[in-house]
């Protein structure tokens, strides 16, 4: 059914859920996995030291730039460590897997990799931002949904207890 | 992993054994194609997990009006929908997948498709929703359309079907290949 599944993950708890589902799906369908981690300033945990205006403070500018670079390198390394750990998990259950870590706009990068790697399914988490944040940051899953060259599977995060539905809300139902 | 899959269909005139199809217009053709893919993918996904399917036929207000007009009355349209749904259920069973019969509502009512799908998934406790990406020009139906709404509001994993042969390129150009 699926032969090549692209899994877009981040370092969050949700990322682990996404990977777990992807792994189970790959096992059930004997698919190959490609893990993708997009490094961007939008991701939680990415360094976001502002270096604008530092030219006015030449004495500390260098230090700050160096610290910033160091943080980016650490961020990159954390990402690679996560990817390797997932790859080991997959290998342990006999699933063929590769991984890649790219800088860039998350939505666009996911679609580009899906295109060049010829994925037939993209698995990703829902962005998880609410309301205004979703609107301002743009939703990665919404972008991918409309630009993906293949099917897209979005994994939900933890469902909150208050989202229940009563029979009344089902009044508008179609056969 | 998946036990109870909700299959959202915009068209149920898709049973392979159904010879009673009216000449479709452009939109209907698109709907048939997408719904056919959605059903095929849902069946394929159900098999390895021995999951069962619940078929949900979702119509917009306009589609209901069109249907009533085409068949003469609301009752006749409902009967026709029942007939088609039965054919589909037979087809799914024939493929070795169990189908849930219990939650069939006999009346035709309109509502927002995305909401209908998500509300049902919540009530029926589905662990996967399979939906198509019908709105190729999505801006026409508002941001995201039905599939966009569902991936945002669904209480569970959502699978948006989009076959590779008929997709747009990452740059967004309209290089659609019709197969």
C-alpha cells in the first residue's frame, strides 16, 4: 500500500507520538521510512537570540554572535541525536529507515523532500498552536495539506477531556 | 493500531457494482474520483489492522437540493442514498473488512461537512478519519476546506487521501495530471 513514508517530526513529546504511529504503520505495510527534522526558528527550543542592533554595542556583539552560533550548533546536534535514536528504534523492529535534518521553512521543506524522495505518504503532527498563534505563524500542517504531492496523515496530540459531543450536536447528519 | 475507522465520503455513487449512475458534471466527477480513492485507501488501511469501517456520507446543502431535484422528492433521494450505501457496504464486506451498520441516520440534513465529520468521530470514538482532498482550488471553499477543518479539529488521527498521479507540484503550479 505505502512504500515510502516521510515522517516530519520535531523534538517535542508530540514528535514521539508521531514517530510511534509512523513506525507501527511502516511495520504493518512494510514501508520504508524517511525521518525529516526541519530546523527553523519557529520550532520550540530553537535559539532565538536577537542580534539586531548589536552593531551599536561592538564590545559585546562578538560574544553574542558566538553564543548564538554555539546555540545553533547545539540545537542541530540535539536534533541529530533524536533522529539517530528513532532510527535505532526502527532498525530494532526491522523497519528500513533513513533520516535527514534540513534548515528552512517547515511546510515548504516537508513538501520538497516529499517530492524529491518520491514519498507516497507524509506523516506529521498537528501544529498544536491555538487561535491567533495558528493564524500568525501559519499552520505547517495546513500548508502541507495543500501542497503535498501525496496523501497526508496528521497525528493528533493529547485530546482534552472537554471535547465531548452530545446526541444533539449530531442533529445535522446525513445518511 | 486502528480499530474503528471513519470514512468520510462526499459521494456514494461509487460502488463498482452500481450501474445506475446519472451523467456526472465536472464537480460530481471530481467527487466520485476522490470518494472512490478515499474508500479504497480506507479498505487498504483497515486490512492489516483488522479495523472496521464506518461509512459517513457527507453532503452540502446545495448537494442535497440537487439530489432532491434530480430524484423528485426528499424520500426518493433518501431511498437512492440507502441503496447506494448498501452497495458500498457489500463491496467493503466483500473485500474482507467489517462495516459498522449501527449509526445510520435515515434523514437527510445539512450542516458543515467538517463539523459533521469531527462530531461523529468524537461520538463514535473513531481512532482514524479518512477524508479526501476535494478542494483543489481551496480558496473557493474558505481556508483549508473540509479536509483543512478536519485535520485541525479532529479528535483523532486524520488521513487525507491524495493520490500522487493527480496532485499539484510543491510550487503550487496547476500541473494536474488526470489519470
